């Protein structure tokens, strides 16, 4: 089953408010860019009830940047105002990231990278491939590049063994009932040449990945 109908999203809370018993946060779409997400977090920061730093808000383009600056870092305008702001957040909830997990301490870069990998999922096989690769690679960039390399087979291991043997050679009808495809398939699995990732779904080139 895929859960890709759910857009990956994070619930970001401002820590200063949270630690003072006030829930001040919002759901943010993780398929936005890192900069866009930071703008949404900055909007939360400047509406914190417990500010401890300042932020620069551009009167021309509404861009927000933490701390005091002479001009807007987005459009260079000097038509700016300095406002009170908070400066720490935590990810207090998330959805749509399976098979990955997003924690309280996940960075925005990491969250966006995961959402980017998942944006390529169009069917259950894609998700199965990513789930398999997740066990092999921590680096999301490498993982993403490997998705297309994973070969998936649907069927039992004995079905796979039968197909494999028929590709290698033609078995005379006389002998066909003497071949133990299941034993061959089981050995392929024991040797790590095929790996069952879901019931009757195999990765057939695990050793090449
Ligand atoms: Zn600006």
C-alpha cells in the first residue's frame, strides 16, 4: 500500500512558546523549497509571544530574515523594519514520510530531501524499492539515484527460479518434472541473490545495489 496520497508535511512549533505552555505552530508542506519553508518558520518566529531576538522584515517583498540587517536579503530594499522574534523550533508532528521517519530534531534540509525522494514515487513498486534501499543507504542523494536500478519481481521464488532457468536453457519436456524449482529458488534467496521485500515481491539484483 502506498501512502503517497498524503503530501509530506511537518508540524513546526516555536520552542520558546511551547516551553512556556503555549502551542504556537503550524503544518508546513515539505514539498516546498528550503527557503519557502524557512519563510513560513520565520512568520511563526515574528508572531511568537516569547521573543528573545530580532528579525528583519522587508516592507517591499515581505521577506523575513532572523536578526537585524541593513537591507532585505531577498530584494536588497532598505525599506525594512526590525521586529521581535523567536529563534528555535521543533518538528512536533509529521505525515506522509513513510518509509522514512522525521524526528523532532530533523533539519529542514533533511525533511525537504526526503520529500524530494518521495515525490518520485508513482506506484507501490517505487515505494518498495525505496523501502529496500533505505536499509542500505543513509545518503538520500545516493538512494535517489539507485531507485531506477532496483529490479523487482512479482511472484514466488520458485516462479522466479523457473523463469531464470528457462532463460538460461531449454529443459526437455521429459525432464521438466524432475527439476526442483523451489529448492533452486530457496538457494538463490539463501545466497542473497534474491531478497523478498514483501510477500511474493522480490528484489532480484540486491547484490548489485
Ligand atoms: Zn525585500
